[in-house]
C-alpha cells in the first residue's frame, strides 16, 4: 500500500476509535448515573433524557431484536471491508472520513446490543444500573438495549384549533431521542450523499466540456477526412 494510502488508513482507524470512545463514555455515564426516563434540562430546546430502545436508530422498533443485531454485525463487516477497499484505491479524504463515521456509529450501537445486557443490571425509574460480572446482567448476548440520551424538542407547542384533524393536539418538532453513534451515522450518510452529488456534478460538467465542438475548427467540419 502506498504511503499516502497508509496514512488514510491510519486516519480512518483513528476516526473510528475516537468516535467509539466518545460514544461509549457518554453511554456509560448516562447508564450508571441516571434513572431510566430521567431528564436533565440543558436549554429550552435541549435535554439529556435517558431512555433505552430495542430497535434501530432514533428508537424505531419494527425489526426483531436478534435479527437486527445480527444484521448490524454483518453490515459493520461489509462497511469495514468496503472502507478498506476505498483506502487502497486512494479514495478522496472526504469520502474516507464520512465512511469511517458511519462505520464507527454502527459499531457503537452494536456494543450496546452485544455487551450491555451482560455487564449491566437493569435501569429502572427507581434504581440506577450497576456493573455486574459478565453474564449476570439484564439480558442475554445480542439482546442488550441501546442507550439514547439526546433530545432536541426545538418546537414544543399545541397546534391551533383551526387546523383540521390535528387542531389542539400537542406538537413537538424533532421528537426522536438518539445517541452520539446515531448522529455520526446520520451526518456521515448525508455528507456522503452530498459528496456523491458533487462528484457526479463535476463529472457531468467535465464531460460537457469535452464533447462541446471546437468553435475554431467548425469551418472544417464538412471536409472529407482521407483514409489512412
């Protein structure tokens, strides 16, 4: 692997490791230091609100827990393999960084699913979780719950009565509760899509420039080219 590709590989590993450490430090602090559903108000639109979910990012729960955990593990291996290929191919820095963010975020939530049920007691509304010997926790392997804590109710109000069907109902803009790993996945995916869009746009503009007729040579367009 060329030297510059080696540097990209090292940077990708550092990004993944840094995100994993930050994500797990936050989760362990919340898990051991807060009661389930306890809320700490930071500002009017930002709360640390401790919940645990058994589903996908942002609390979605439409897939069986074991299937979801195994699917996550497979996806992490596939993303890691793809990231390694991109590093060896010399992909651009931005793409390597964004892909590393997605990989780290997915791996961060897998740690919760695989390990937390084995090493922590259950969090409840009246009891803090405790660290326990491996295997004596609240759930079997693969069935641990993902710790979420970031809550941004940017708009928390009641809809005007004159709105059909929903008038007078409680409305919260951006109600999902998520964690640092979720945010890394979301930011990484959005940035990769924007990156792809830019790449496609640049390729399109380049192809247009190459296929545009040369105005200086337009007068010779009717001349017959002799055979070699």
